[in-house]
């Protein structure tokens, strides 16, 4: 059930929504009976079972959201026909990243004692490479505290030049923190994580192979400009024109039978190597160097495509809108490249859990999108353009006082209904499944959904505000 970030292009990607044990049947078992009693809903977690591992399953979704002080305050008080001298900003703000536990009433809340126990486990694993993180990230103090509990969402404030921005490494750290907490609370459960296609979710380890790591022809790439070393930031300096070190793996497993036109003697043993081995010379252009000089030299995209029996005469890259093939496009489309795990997948799989990526531009599959929308209704209604007020309002907006437990269940059930509606029962053809999901409404954003998804008000809140301001202006002019 683990799919790489690029699996949306594979034939069997969409069949994951109609498997025997996740997520459709499992979600139906756990959510068919809404129940506002937290204890009873937690007991229902045992109904969800990963039949492959014979362990009950926890389903956890995740997403990020930006909140700003001036949201919903961008309309000026002015007479008709007049224009403002300058556009009004939405003001400063910060970003939230949260994890929700399905069937348990929303975000994960832990007491001080539970937090101390989880931190102890975290610190005991500090020497593990999987937990190698900055010192300030080795505790759960970055979780938000409200109503005597620590909650599984955190905030961070971004600065200029992307300083403090959310990235794949921070995402991986927070995911591992959630794993430690849930493993402590539910030691017998397997965790299925649901992620969307946010930019930081596709962060790849340095060992992953990518087309940008290679020249078109054999040899090392060179730096285009000088970089000064910065020990405090872990930046290694280099000079302009200096050769780049190839940090990817030496080889990846491959199915030779999938390439009937492959060059003889290169990938027949079930591996594709990215550096020349002893005794190997390029298929084209051999003789430019001594045979021994090719050993450990990066092969280049043309050589790799020739080994696979693919077109190596294309341009290195073309515009994204172009239908032409390019060396980079052909290389990145290969299944052994797309199946490489991301940082998130590695973190999940190393601890025996599952990482599932949602299809692109289908935020309706992720219930947390509706939670963010409901939260913003509160913060926009109670803001005064001051950052301290916003910091104070966010935990209240995410609490059960604003988003009741039963609303979380309804949001989850709505996502389940979308999943079921997009695929007819018994769909086993991967091409049909992909076409059925692709034929549905696709949102312009990977995270934006209409307000009707999280509130009973059919009109958008900002439209209501404009109508209110327009009426007030007209009443003022009439007086």
C-alpha cells in the first residue's frame, strides 16, 4: 500500500482506493455510526485491521495552513467610484502543520505525563540516524498547548528570504514525533499516514536518483557559481567550475523484461548502474578517454537511456507544456525512478508504518482541509489585525469548542464518500479507475475547497462581507 510521490502516473495508483482493507472498507467500518463520545470512538479503532500484518490500524491525515492577521480585512471603507491609494496587505502571520487521528475526534492531545514519556523515548533514540535532528527538534515543546494538553499541530513564523519556512526535513521530524506518540499510546496498532502533494512532502533523500544529477554525456557536472562555506548552516563551500559529487546510489533494481529493446549485457542481471564499472565504456562516443578513465564516472542520461533501449537523441529538457520527449522526461518516467521513497516514506516504512499519497488536485479526499476552513471562519471573525491576538485565537479555533468531535467524524465520512463515489464497486481495471477519478471535478489548488465543504453557509464568507460593506456605504450615502 505504499506509493511513491510520482505513482499518480502509474497504472495501478488509483486502485489503492478500492483495496480490501484500506481505506474505503476500513473507513466505513469506523465511521458509519457517528458517535460524539470520545471513549467509545477510541474503542472503535480496534475495528480497523491491516489484514496483511494482522494489526489494528490508525489512520492519520496531515496538512499545512497559513493564517494571517489581516485575512477578511482587505476591503476598504470608501464611497463608490473612489479607489484606494494602495492595496491593503493581509498582514503578518504564521504557518500551521497538523496531524489528525481518524475516528478519535480530531487532533492528538496528550497530557504532560504522556508528553514526558514520549520525549524520553525520543531522546533514547537520538543516536539513531532516523532521529538525527537538530537539538531543538528533539522534544515536543513545539506542539501547541491548550486546555492542559499538548496538541499535534505546531506553528512556525516565516521570515524574509524564506527564513524559517516549512521544508521536507521539518515535515519528516514532525511525522516521526507523531509516530513516537502514537506508538506509545497505541503500541499494538499500525499507522497509515495520508499526505497530499504539498511542496515539502516530495522531499527526497540525497541518495535518490534524479535526472538533474547527470549530464547528457558521461562525466561530472560542474558548479555554475561559487558558494562560500557556512559552518553554522551546514553549507559546504565550492568554487565555480568545480566538479559536483554524485551522491546518489550506485544502482537500482530493475526488471529487464520490461525493456525488450535493451542493449545487450547492461541490465540483464536485474540492476541498472549509474556509474561505469571496470571494463565498461560508453555505447556511443567511446574512445574519448582511456578505458580505465571511465571507471566510477557518472554515465550520463544518453548512456542510461541507450542501456534501456529508449530514445537517446531527444533534447535534454523541453518546456513543461511541450508534448515532445526529452532526456530528463524519459528518464524520470521510468518506474524504478518513480518508486524511490521520499523522506516521509522512508520515515514511515522504517518504523513499519504506511505512507499513502493522495491524488493531485483532489483536496476533498483529506478531511483536515475542512478543519482548516472551519478554523479560519473563527480567526477571521475574531481578528483585530494583531499577531498576538491571532496566536491566542488559533488554539481556540482548533479546539472542540469551535470544531466539535462530531464535525470531525462528518468531515471524515465526507472524504470517505468522495472516495467511494469516484470508483464503482468491483472496479479492477487500473485504466478505468484512473479515468474515473480523473473525470471528476479537479480543484485548481491541491488544498483549496469551497466553504460549503465545512459550513452550512452556501455563500462564501468574503462575499457576505462585501455585501455587508456595500449596504453600509449605500446607507451612508442615502443619509
